[in-house]
C-alpha cells in the first residue's frame, strides 16, 4: 500500500441523489493544499432537479446558468489539472458516475483515474474517520457546503487520521 501524504481529493455536488441526477459542481484539494472549484452549466438534456439536494448544497439552477462553465470547459480543465493522476473520492459510487456523465456530455475521455478513498485508508484510519471528520468540521467552521470545502475537509481528515495511527 503506497503512503499518500496528501492525496488529491475530488468531490462532486449534483442535481439530485438518483440515477437521473447530474454533476453541478466539482471541487478538488491538491497535494499542496490548494483548492479548485467550479460550477457546471447543465447540458441541454440535463433537466432533473431535486429540491432536497439543493437544500444540502444551496446551489440554485440560476447560479449554475449565471456562474457555471460549460461541460466542455469543465471536462477540459479537469483533464488539464489532473492528467495521468489518480484522485480519490469518499463518495466514489456516486462521484465517479457523475464524472462519467460530465465527460460523456462533453464528448471527451477522462485522462485521470478516480478511485475510492477506502483504497488508501488503513483499518485504523477507517475506525477514526467519522469522529475525526466531525471534529475537523466543527473546528473549520465552513460556512458553505461546497465541493472544494468538502474535498479539503476529506483531505484534512485523511491527514489527521494518518497522524493518529503513526
């Protein structure tokens, strides 16, 4: 198992929770601690919207149309930033399909890998994960539930649990 001091974390916010949902925001936390985040304008055939999902991320359709970037711009930017790298997600079972949806709509191949965070967590880290993340969430006092904040928080939790088990 390789030692990951600070893995790249990806997080995706979506229009809903079901199979017809699509990505509306993607956030990254890089190895050096910097963050990237962008809203995504829905593709023309993406019309599903779940008010309860909006209640979680507080991103409105109007915000996406006003501030979002096209699926092609977002896919190209992600490929540029992540070419040949592996990024990790704590919600891989939903984040990966949403990224596939994004790249399919953009007509591009994803030139990076998305893996489950669990692949690089030790059993001890998994045991400490929930409590550590809750504590860091309280300490960070993040005002917005957004993809880059979530990615950063996951990365910080990874690092904190790694320190606790060493």
